[in-house]
C-alpha cells in the first residue's frame, strides 16, 4: 500500500510539482518586469526571454508531473525529466548571462550577489527535485 500522506513518496512528488509551477509563475512575472517599459537597458530583452522560456518550461513540467502522478505512467516522468533538463540548460545560461552583464556593466555589490546566488539556489533545489522524482519513479512505479 502506497503512503498517500503529504510527506510520503507521492506527497513529495506533489510538492515538487507545486514548486515547479510556483517558480514557473515567478519566472513569468519576472520576465514581464524585464520586458516592461520601466526597464530600459540593452540586456533586458535577453533576460526577459530567458525568464519567459524558463517559466513556460517549469509550468509545463509541473503540469506533466501532476499528470504522471494521476495516471501512474512512467512516460510522463520521462517527459518531466526532459523538460527539467531543458530548463536547467536555460538556468545555467541565465546565470552565465547574469555574470556577463555583471562584468561588462560593472554591477558589483548586492544586486550581483543576489542574482547569481538565487540562480544557484534554484539549481540546487531543482537537483534535489530531480532526485525525489527519480526515486519515486524507481521505487513506486515498478
């Protein structure tokens, strides 16, 4: 019998799906900020594009993961993993672009530290999410 509590294997995967959806929405809102008329810097469009892509990928990943839990089908988990790997590529490129902007525009200090550290924290959390989902897929679906 599978543990259906919020802290069981299935509950942890539900938390991962919720995390993906919430962070995806945050990325979409953040990209709207960079694309808005109040942010008139030459690199803002690139940041907006990276944020929009990451937001859409995370929203799709969260929804696919919820479908995988509902249908108990391993294919959904593979699709989630593909979306997350694509998201990780965009996240790493976003951190790289942030570092490029920081060095080129001499933006050292609080903003620079905040942006890069938040990017690394999101990468670390997403790595833990991958571990949780792969463990659930291996132990509970087969």
